[in-house]
C-alpha cells in the first residue's frame, strides 16, 4: 500500500467514510465549480473613484508610494523623474509586457531600459500589474514572459504600473478575471500579491524596510477609473456588488 | 535541533524565568502583537463575521478532506507539478533528500517552514552532505545560534538586538571585526547581502505553505521579507512542504482566510507578499523553477480526525494564541520543547509526539481563555487542553501525588455533609494558627507560599455560621 | 425579569465557604436587599478541580448532586465568575447526549448566575445604597469575563457607591496567574504572571483591589503582601453590600 493510500485511508477512517459516498462527492464538486464568494467587507465595494483613492491610501499605509498620470504615454517621464528624485541612476529593467513596450521610453534620452528577467544587478525594475485590490492596497502580478517574477523581488526599487480601471475593490473580482484569462482550475506559475515594500522585524522587534525584496515600492496609476470601454471584469464586479447588497 | 524536550517543560520554564536576557526580549515583544491585532480588528467592522466564515470553511474542508486532497493532487499534476505523500517525518525527509539528490543539489535555500522544523529536515540534509540555508531573517538568526524557533511567526523573538550583533560578529568572519553594528538596518543589510548570494546559487528551494488550494492546485506562502519568493523562483527545483490540513477548497475561500490571517498575526491588513505557486515554469516563462514538488505530510494529522482534537486542524498558524497567552509570555517558546509553542502547541504537540512525551503542556494553562477569544478560526483551545488532561487521567499519566490528592478531595466533595463537617474543622484550626491573618509558610502549601502569602480562614465556614444563625 | 420575592439558592463556593464567609454574607445581604429570599442548601463544590484535572467521572457525580440540591430554587447565584461559569457553561458538557438529564441540566443552567451580573441583568438593580471612601481598581477574572461576559456590570454598580473612585489598571483583563490548580502545579510561572499583575495594580494608584472571584483575590492579595505593598484586597460584593468593616483579605482578625 503506497503512502498515498495509507494517508487517504487514515483520513477516511477518521471521518468514518469510504470516499465513495455520492452526496459528499457532489458537495465537493459543487463547491469547486461554483467557487462562491464569501463575505466581502464594505471597504472592498466602493465605487471606482473612491476605490482608487482608497487604494492609494492603503499603499501609503503599507509604506509604498503612488503617483497618478493621465495617460500611459506619461509613464516613462514619470519613471525617469522618480529615479532622479531618489538619486538613482537613470537605468531600469522591464519585462516584455506589450502595455509597457508601447510606451515612449525612447523619449527619455538619458534612461537606459533593459528587458527580461533580472539577475540581481538591477537597481530599478518596472512591472505592469494585472490588477490591484483597493481593500488592502495590494497589487496582483502574474508570472510570464510579459512580467518576469524576478523583477518583483531582486531590484532595490520596484515600480509597478497599474491601469486605474484595473483597480478592483476586492480580491474576488480579480479571481474572476484570472479565471477568464486562464480557464477554470488553471493558473500561471505564480501570482504575486504585493502590499508595500519588503520588511522584517526580526532584529530586536524593530521594523525595517528592505529585507530581501525591494526596499522601495512605487505605484504609478494610469488613467481614469472608467476609462475607455469598460473591461468585462467590471460588469461582473457590479453584478456581484448588487448581489451582495440584496 | 527540534528533538522534543517537552517532557522537561518545568525545568525549561524555570531556566526561562531565570534568564534575564530572554525575559527582556520577550517582555519587549509581548505587548506589540496584542495591540496591533486589536487595532487591525478595530479597523475592520466585518472582522468577527469573517472569523465565522473562516471557521465554516475549515470545518467543511476537514469533513471532506480526502476528496479535497484528491482534487488538489489532480490539479497540481495537470499543471506539471508532482505530489508526494508521506505518512511520517522519516518518509518526508527521505522524499526531500531523494529529490535534492536528483537535482544534484549541494545547497538548498529555505523559506520559513514550521513543518520542516517538525520534520527535523535541516540536520538530516546536513548529515547527507547538503547545506540547508535558512533565508527568513529570524530563521537565519536561530540557525547560526543552533537554536529552535520560539514563535511560529517570529522565530527569533527570544533574541535581543545585542545578541544578534554578537552572533553576526561570530559568524560573518569575512567582514571587519570592528565594524559598527549599532543600527539594525546595518545588520539587515549585512544579512541581505550574504543571503542574496545564497539565493542566486542554490540548486533547490524549499518552502512551506500556509494554504493549499484544491480548485487550482496552488500552494500559498504568506511572508513579509520576500525570501520565500526568492527561494522558490531562483533555483531549478521548488519543493513545498505541507501537512494535509492546509487544504482550502477555492480561491474565494482562501480570500476569507487571508482576511483574518495577517490581521491576527501581526496586525497588518495583508502581509507584504502573498504568493500563489502552481507547478513549474511554463513555456515562455523567463524565470521560475523547472520542477515543482509538493510533499504532503500526515505525521499524526489524520489520527486527529474524528477525535476531540479535530478542531485543532483548523489552525492557520497565525500565532495570535501565543501572543495573548500569559504562560507563553512568561516563559517564551523554547520551554514547550517543540516546534509549536503556546496554546496551539500545547494541543498539537501531544498529537504529534504522543501525550506521554508532552505531559506538562496541556497542564501548564490557567484556562484564561484569551487564546480562544482571539483565534481567527475559533478553535476551542481550553476545551482541547482539558481533553488531553482527561486522557492523562485515564492513562494515569499524572504524578501519583496529584492523583491521590485529587482522590482524597473527591472523596469529600462527593459527600457534602462530611465535606462541610471536615472543612469547618480545618477552617477553624487554620484560622487559629493564622493569627496574623495570613501564612508566610505552610506545610503542604509550599507551592503557594514560596512566592506569596496565603490568607488564613476567617473562622468557622460560611455553612457552619449560616446553620448557627438559622437555628431558632 | 425577576419579581421580588423569588427564592434564591446561594451557591457559596468552596473558597468563600472555607476562607472568607463574609463574602457569602455580603452576597446574602445584596440579594435580600433586592427583594429575594435566600437559602443555602447543603453543598460542597461545583466540581471544577476534578473537571480541570481530567476526572470527568467525579465531576459528573458532583454535578448530579448539585443539580438535585438546587432544584427547589428559582435561581442559583454564586459570588464567583469561575464557579458560575463552571455551573452554567460547563455542566452541559458533562451531560452531552444524556437524554435522561437534558431537561434538568437545561433548567439548572438557565437559572444559574454570577452574583453581580444577577443583580444588574436579572434583578435590574441600578444602584446599591453603599458608601466606600477610597480609590479602587477592578480586576476582571477570566471566567467571569470570557465565559459569562461580566465586565460592565460591576463597574456600573461601583459607580453608584458614594465616596468610591474607580481607577482602571492597564491589562485589567489579563489573567492573574491563579488558574485553580495551576498556581500550585506551576508556582514559578504563576508567580511571574502575578508579579506583572501587581505591577499594574500598584501603577493604577488605587488603595484597594476588587474582583468578583476569591481565588484570584487570594492570589493577588498574597503577592501584594509578600511584596510589602499596602494595597488591600476585597471581594466586590463586600463593597457593594457596605460590609467593609471586616478586615481585608489576609489582614489579621481584630
């Protein structure tokens, strides 16, 4: 009998079941298929503009910083300005995310832009977030060719671009979007939920930023909350909000 | 390292109480977590309702654990990962060693994993020629001190800043001996630089898992430092160590639990890094491990199902119970002699290593109930501590003196008439002896009078006086 | 809501019975002043020492006696959150699944109360006519607080005592380290806990310590005295009943 069989048998013995009971199987299938939402705090259900304000406040509360620009084309200028303010070299690395690639980086003549995964020598990395959660000031970044995971952790300063309309109120809206992109039960290799810069309080219980991940997290919010054609996730979001309120 | 010393709890506790440096360290730490949890809970009106939701999710999952394990395994495998079951720690260690050997590993980086401590993995790997480097700063500190963790969230909470300075000087000999380490930021940077090198050169990265999601086959780690993420992203193999009760059905379900976890643990809304990992790198991924393995360890968990201790399997390892425990705050985590200290440790440890090896743990509690009050998944900890005491009583594991004292008391307590007669005599006798109103010393009560005076009875018992007054 | 004239069976508690009967008489006075008739059936203990030592059989035997002894009364009132908590919240555990006893146990638990909360919550007493000149601080005993929700009630009644000033201590709701058999099984740990508590008591600036549980009070009073502090300890019932001419806990009889 394999260890797997031994463990499962022991679990079944403890629960007093055989594992073949139809009702139990149905209950599990149903829960997995429905993935029903639980309780979503009121704070996670604000209308779009308030959501963005809350998101920025929560990022700040987690020791991150944010700025807002009107259009995506303003991002390279914003990044160059930020690096100057922080007294960092005009150099950064980004992934192949098409939204980042489409930005006019070349206009920032002094800025050296590298692409691809980080080997640890970069001082600044730029990623584009898949979405964000206003409820806790959290960014959601997905692994993939567009946004290397190493860029989220190795550079000293991490700059994350997020479209205002992609800032959801709660986590649940983003799980829905994720399922729309990858299909039911499938995931990218990694989903990073990031809330502020890295920290530790392990030395004498004093909180210090910059443990192993980035010392600094800066978020650039692009555009307006209701910009352009509303993406499908927002329709789902408002349906759920309506359902939760009734 | 974590070969249990729970049977020496009393001696451990005595040493802890006499250790001035330890008392200073845990004294400074104690109030912080309590206050921050209170603030975080206060800022979220839905906090208590979320605890109910979290409890319900865990209860449902445990009742269907076999099926969720199967569903989880299917999803992991479908996305290119591998699941390995281990009945006990020995099997789990062998699986990890085998995987490391297959990867040709000379060094392994580790994210903070209490399960790996439970398995005593590091010593085993070292014995087999593989260097295991702890990368969580707290775990790194205790590794260089050759100590076990004393808290499940803050493993080095028992270490003062001065002690860290001394340890860094002792171990980081490549750096100038007279360098200034007054600032904690300096020490953090020093550790960061040393460990950055280890991250980049490790062949295998081993992490734990706060949760395993059945719907997607994902493992979740919840950290603040980013070390767990570097541990699992940079090497060519990622091994996840998890016990079977970490299962949660869906992403929505895990969101309920995440909303109460960080708030209960450190008072943060969310930890800095909450990471969901699913399988190895995909075609086109610029980084990530080529192999992803999950070791699912039982080690006594399945035996808790259908027992009075089933509810303990709801635990999400937030540490709130020990933060609020007067006993833990007095003696620290090492006194408990095993990976899991405080209230949750006192319930879980006997289930893992046997009650006969952890007799003191369920008894070293005042049943103040603060643990249950703050538990995010509402585990009835005092009730389960009492259930262990019942088992000890049935198996005659309590000391003979305690048992006979209890038997004597029970004889009288079951006979109220005899009881009131005897207590009246005793009360009047002691009252006569205790003319100054209290005893500084009293035979048979030395446990009390060692540190406190003992108030003397006023005179005849209440019942005797009442009877006398009621006589016409 | 109780009508005056209801019969109360007083559950004295073994510590009050043995060590400090004046608490029992204070309880009687408070209940009689609120219009109850009070009787004291023959009793020994609620069984908590056996319960917390894992001896369920003995606990059950004691519980059956207690329930039977107190059956004739409209209410069962105890001047202790710990004992009342045992009677009210833990007795049902002893009879789980026992159909023969379930109605009797439910009836018993439904009519059992801790003293101060009985006065405020059931008898709707808002003010006791007592006087106490001095500053007091109040310790929230764990069982009373967490099993029975007692926190506001004693403070409400103390607020109406003429001459009394209440000064809250920090960590009033943190355990004092008594824990029944805990304090004699693990005396050094208990001592460390009570030492923190006496620091808080002293820092409050009060000259009298009050609580609703004699076990906690004996523990804290004993430590205060060993430390040579002048703070006196009394049971809250004694202050509420205006019966403070009795020496404080651990003080010599005159």
